[in-house]
C-alpha cells in the first residue's frame, strides 16, 4: 500500500535542476509580459514574427548549447531545459554550477527583475530567459495568423510523389507488437505516457501507433526503464500487445537510455539500446521495488477495458 506522500507523482528531474527551471520560469514570466506590452497591435504580421525568430537564431548562433531549446519548448514540456540537449552541450564546469545552483529567495517582480537577474551567476541564463520569452511570443502570434488556403490542383502532384517514394523504400525488418487497441484506447495510452513522462519527448498518437506496429523510424529515449517494463507487461497481461513484447523491443531496437550521469559513465556518449536482458532485469526489480507511475498505469488499464475495439 502507498501512503499519502507516495501518492504524489515523483519526477525524474533532480531537485537542483528543478530549482533552475523554477527560477528560469520566474524570470521568463516577467520578461514575456514586458515583451507583450511592447507589442502595440493585437496581431503581428508574418514578417514581424520572422523578425523575432531571427532574434532567437541570433541568440542560438552566439550560444550553441541553446540550439535544442525551441523544439522542447514547442513540445510543451514543463521541464524543457532538462529534457533538451542543453546540459549535454555545456562544459563540466558550467554543468556543475547549474547542479549546485541556489534559487533566489526574493519573489521576482517587474521592479526587482533587473537587480535579481544580475545576481544569477550562471552562464547562458540571461540568454535562456530571452530565448524562451521570444519563443513564447512567436508561438502566441503564429497561432493568430490566418490559415493559408490549400490549392487542390497543386496538392495532387505531391500526393503522387509521396506514393512513389513510399514504394521505393526497402521492406522493414521490424516486428509488430500486435496491438489490439482502438482509437480511444490509443488516446488514453498516449495521455498516460505523457502524464508519467515515460519518454524524453512527448509522444504523439501517430508515433505510438508506429511504435506498436513496428514502423518506428527512430528509437525513443526512455526516462524510467522499470516503468516502461511495468506498463508493457500490464498491456500484455490484458491482451493488448503480444506476450513476447520483450523480444520484439530487443530486435526492433525501439528504446534507448535517457541521459543521466550514471548512464554516461556506463555507456559513454553513444546511444545505448535497451536490450532483452536489461528489460528482463527491470521486470525482476519491479517485483520488489516501487514503480514510478504505478497508479497512472493501473487507472489506464481500467479505462482501456471500458472500450471495445471499433
């Protein structure tokens, strides 16, 4: 049984890096509101949005470790700094300074923003604040742009080209997990995976379908291997995927380890595929250790069973 404290979902992000993210969020909130106030009109033109995007590119050009931030921001990750490549790209000294960061006690306000920001002794921090603020600004106004009208006659040749390219691809050697899930069930599964932050990036329903049908083009970075095994074992036990899913995952090379200090020491900088033995070891550990996202997965299975296949 779980007590009240254990019912709170833990996170894979170390506490020190959570504090960095919280502090970054505090400064971005003020900077973003200030930027909004400088925009006089309710809607920006495409040219004006491109102008702000060019500023983002300038920041990245002068600060290469920030290059992956826009992608993870647009994925909607709360801990986007941790899940991005930022901590992989900075030097060991800078990484140590972020790891030992002490969050300011003062509440960040428009009046003390400049003073408090000057006290943050972290390389790239100011640039991070500016980049995130500009990205949020661009995202907000991009959604307000009028949707371009599609020219049906121009689209037809593109469809034909796509078919030709698809036919030319070599036959995949990957195997299917033989999923038995309907439309609503895929949506529930995707929501559960995102709730427990199982993968480094948010997974779309279309990607989830490709994974289970053996058509995934790139492996997924797993943040918690024990949780992955428990989720797939539960899906297997109720018949939603095949019994031999472990051998399928091993042969397909669908999963790789997410970056942690321990993994970097074990495997170096190269991608480490999670193989059969590792998955089986996680299955054994699940019998005696607590599992992150346990209640989410149990609730998921209950919800999945309410639906019948279309």
